C-alpha cells in the first residue's frame, strides 16, 4: 500500500512539474455536478416570481456564482501559503495529498492527515505521525477537499480557500450539501499549526502589541516590532481554542469565534450574525460576502485602517504580519533600511491596493462604510466592480435545504407547529422562511454579547455608504463615478444597532430556521451543544471531536433545566469561556416552566428539524 501511494505521489509530482514548465502555473478546485449534490435549487425566474426582483440574479450570474463558490479564492493562496505558512507546519500539502490518495475516493466529512512534525499550543499536543482531524470534507469519487484550490505558481505548490470549505458539507452518502455549514471544520487547530499564525494577531485577546515589544526588539530605523517567538506562541494559544465549526471573523482584539453560518440566504436578510449586511445589492448579502473576502482572508488588507481603528501604526502592523512570513520573498527583515511598506511594495502581487488578494478600492476608500469593513472590495481584472460578489449572492439565493431524511409523522408535525405558535416563537420566526428579518439588541436577546460589538471601533474611520456604478471596470479608471446610497431613518437605526455605533452595544439577527437539522450546535457562538449520548456542552462535544446532535441540542435550546447544564459545562472550561462561548441567552422556554408537556416539547423539536423539508424546491 505504501509503495503504491509513493508511486502515485511521484506521478502527480511529475504531472505538476510538466504543467509548471509548460504553462508556468497550474490550479484546480472541485465543483460538483448536479448529480453529486443533495440540494434543490430555485431558478432566477422562481425567485423573481415568488420572492423579489432584488433577490434574483440572472442565469449567467448564477452560473458564474456557482463556479466562484467552489473555485474562487481571489488569490488568498498567497496569504495563507506564502505569508501565514498554513501548510508549512505539521499540516502540509504533501501529507494532505497522501491522505487523499489513501482515502481512495471513498469520501469523508473529516479528512485525517498525518502530522509532518510535532506541535504544542495551549492544551493541545500533537506528535509527529499523529492523525490530525482537519474537518475537511471530500466528496465520494474525488481526490480534493471541498473549497480547497490547489495552485502551482512561482515554482511552489500552494493552496487557497473558497466559500465551499466552510459553507458546504458531505453527507453520509458522500454527496455534497451545498450551503450547509461544515460544522466540524477544525479552523482553529489548522491555523494555529501554521508557522506565522501571528499574522492573525488581531483575532486574539491581546491587550496591547507593546507588551510583546522588548527592549532588545529587532529594530529598524523607525519602528520596533514584537518578538516573533513570543507573539507566535501567544497567538497559537489563542486561536487553537476555537471550537470546531467556528471562526473569528472580526478584528476587534476579542477572541470571539462564531459558528459558520449556512448559505441558505434567500429572504434571510439582514446578513451576518449581527446583521451588518443590510444595504447594497441583494438586500445586503453582497456587502456581507465582501467582508469575508476583503477582510477575513487577507490580514494585510487591514493595513490602511490599522492606525485609526486598531491604534497600531501602519508600519508596525505591516512589519508584524510580515516579519515571520513563511516564504522568504514576503519576509520583512527589520535590519534592512526599508520601511515595511517600502519592502512590501517591492513584492506586492497586487500593487496599488492594500493586501495580497485581488482587491480594489471601494467608493469610500480608505474609509470604512456599511458596505465594506476595510474600505476594499474583492474583484478580478476583466470583471466589473461587484460583478463577482453579486454572482455569489445570486447563486447562494438559489439554494434550498437538503432533505433531512426524517420520516413524516403528520400528527406530530402539526402538533409541533401548533406549539411553535402557542409558545410565541412565531413572533420572531415568522413568514415563509421563519424570520422577521430584524436585529435584536443584546439587552433583549441576552446571548453572549462580545461578538455583537465587534464593529464598534470602525465608527472611528467611517463614511456614509457609496458605490461605484455596477458597470465600472476592473482595473478601476482614474475617476470612477460614485453613487450615494440612500437610507431611511429606520434603516440607519437598524445599521447603527448591527454595527454597535453610538450608544448601541450591538445585536444579533433573527435567523431563518431552515436547515437546523444540519447546523447544530445552536446560537451564534454555537454554545448550545449536546452529543448523541448526552455529552454536555462544547468541552465534551466539539472540543473532543464529538458532533453536536441536532435533536438533543435543540432540546437544550428550549428546555431551561437542560440549558443550565450546558452553560455549567461550558463555564467549567477556561478555554471555552475565554473565547466567549457560553450558551447563554435566547431564554424562550418550551418546557414545564411555561406549561408545556414533554410530548409537546418533542413535537416542537420534530417540527423545527423537519420544517426545512417543506421549503420550496
């Protein structure tokens, strides 16, 4: 077996070498054919007819959006491979390839990859040769994880990440559930194992970067940078605490990961856990997608807002991110006479715009707006501004939930629906998609408040929202025409709440209840988690590689006594508490404390899990 694997690996290496020599580049990501997916999809005409023109794209947009959902990285392989060093620690592309070949096309929801070297961070120790639970999904009959794009460029193999890595999953038949969250994707562990995880230092509970700058720090003529080893150790120990299926998506110096949301976006506005995506194309969906690609996938893109928002001078920020870059081409040496920005300008693959991803200035650059949390937009040469983001929105709006496979019990379903109304759930989770499309303040919902205030500091460098006209080409012309977005008083108030501006502490959106069967655990931080065998809370489920059971976890969401046990279990872990995962809030009980029987509670849970099967397909 080992010999066979070695022969295949050599064959792949030879093939890639030929591609590199002949074409100077090679890239590949897997897009599943319709026959390999479990979802139904709506046509553009159905969305226009049944919902609204504002949420419907064209057929060509939808087709482009599907390809981008699985394949488009906007060049983030440069950041993750060359700067962060995601594949240069224990988790390597070579070991991943070996694991894929060994899998033999069987498919998996958790690709196990042999550690190339030993590793320790926080409470986690991995020995060389141990199997790493990556949580990467591989469809049956394929040899590449969903959402991973392999690239061979500049004489080096790299990998980038597309939407599908987080927002698609493989079921027990090996087929792809498009738009379902990858609930066991081990983002925290894989990032922590990178050689330059310190490039993600804004996602930690760091009090001040000055705490890591020693008297004998490596100095250039004008700046002092933090000690690389101490900063790396600290960042590793922070990021590795993230529960599986979670990711910290804001740069507020709070380690507050949120659950990967589903991508069943039609009529589920506003978008983002705090509802920050509200205006612009597709009812704010494009703005939310923009945040993911322009900020989360490229830490260098934040360099222009680092001083006004993060209180870190641009040169210090850039130097910190680059001083331990995996690829020496991008590694900044403080002993050189160049400033970090001068050095980066010489190696920048996308000159003229902050970051290494394919980005363009937004209409408010360098300032932030309700359309962009870093003043930038993802976009590739040859396309129009917003064209690729809007295509993703158009495609995601076509997705409908995959079947749960639960047997239909009409009596129990009807009883659950009655309980849903009687208990008052319908006051927030109303309409065809079981949401009133509102944002509740943290004082009202009383869930863990940290994430709700994550955008607050962006108010320090903010501008009223403007857009370039949608026919504006990339690269941008010298003076592209701008259009101001008008907001009603009510709309601005909702945005102020979502972005925690003014006196607001922020809030959380009322999500659609579609897809609950595939999205356990519950609440924005995923704190309501119980395993199939009653394993309680995040410490005894996701932190131990045990999947949250949808039925048991939903019961904990509506049962006051069980929820107390979950919260207690979460609080018992210092790691879980320190990343702001509690399972608190949303105290809308359907149990004996509110006059409901256990049979009624069970009927409600069945209804909530089954209701997605009633969605328009």
